[in-house]
């Protein structure tokens, strides 16, 4: 994960694979066992990843202005672009 505090005061948490989908945090869930145990090569520590997801969930409840950026959630990324929290030309 990467935390960014911009000079304009906006705060972002780029969640990477810890919470690859927005629903992982909102619903306090993690990848299925198929993804973490059988499909993936990393064999995640499910209890640690779950604790991280719950911690992010609790953090955003206390700080509603924190912008969560999931690792692999195209729908959420498009929403962030639409409200101008992100741009689709990063690096250009």
C-alpha cells in the first residue's frame, strides 16, 4: 500500500493487492480461497489480509475524505476519474 498526502490536502491510499476491489473494504471481505490459495502463486496469509481490510474499513469510517484507490477495480477507477480525483493520463 502507498499513502499519499498531497499539498492541496487530499489524501489517497493506493491499496494494491491488499484490497484489489472497493467491495473488499466496504464489505470487509478478501479474495476467495480460489484466488489466494489455488490460483495465485503467493499463497496469502488470509488472516493478515483480512485484518488489513478491516483496518482500512475502520480508517475510512473515521476519515471520510480519504480516497481509496483499489488495485484492480476498473469500475471504481472510472468513478474516481469522473469526479476528478484521478486522471486517466497518469505519467503523461
